[in-house]
């Protein structure tokens, strides 16, 4: 919801209770990245990586900072072990592709660009639990608007086959659309629009 101050306050309270939790430090660092507070982001991301050298949220956040500073070899050194544990992590492939491109290695650049097209996001128990709480809000939409929204919004990233090759229930679609909404941003697809897409995808074959 982009309520950065409220989120910051809660993360800091959580860290008072669990100061050595790498994921909490990483998520707070990621919040500061979204908030354009780079020095704070650097501090908490570095702390998370001290606790867990390949904590995925922290590693991706630090890779972003290193990319902005054009420290390409540092990006490669950081992201390579991350991809060994999480080989489908799309954002990691995108960062390392940029690094290889900047260093004049087009073969590795092309490989990682392709791998970054259809990979996966970071998954964690904490964030999965939080995101699951947001699913019911888009379970009761009107299907009438869904078809047009699908063309305008979803087709930006997904082709026809990728969207329609599934015949799933409403909960599955709500979870999937919610995940896509997080990636694209609430400004791109509002909850009301997401609910209409879910309803359409659920009922289109009936």
C-alpha cells in the first residue's frame, strides 16, 4: 500500500524482538530501496548478508545498489552463489546479465537474459504469509470487465497461451493474479480490476 512510514515502524519493532533475523533486516532494507533511502538500505541489506550471505532479498537488493554504482564484478560475485541455490530467480539473472553485458561477455549476457524472462520471485515464509492475507480481497469480482482488462493489463507480460493454459478454481487464480499484481504494482492493476480478472478467468469456460 506504499505506507512506508507505517511499514518501517513495524519492521523496526520486529527487529527489536528478533535482531538477528536476516529476513527481517533484508525486508527492511528492501523497503528503504523502494523509499529511495539508499544509505539506510545499504546498512540493513549488509546486515542481512552478514547473517546469511545468500539471503535472497538482501542479495537482490545489494545487487541493485551495486548495479546503480556500476560495480559489475561485485554484482557477479554476489549473484553467482545466489543462483546456485535459486537457479530460477529471474531478477538475479537480470542483474548478472547486465553485469556480463557491461563487461563485454555477450554469450553469458544472452544466456542470463533468457533465463530472466520466465523465472520466479523470491519466496519466504514471512512474505508468503503476509501475501496470503491479501488474497480474499480479490475473490469477489465481476467477470464482465475481465476480458478487456486481461488484454490491457495482463497481456503486457503474458501471451495468450500462458494465460489460458490453465483451468483452475477461483482461489488458485486469486493467488496467481495477486502475485502478478505485486510484481506489476498496484498502480497498474487495482484491487477492483484484479478481482474482475479473477472472476473472468474462473468463469470463462462456464
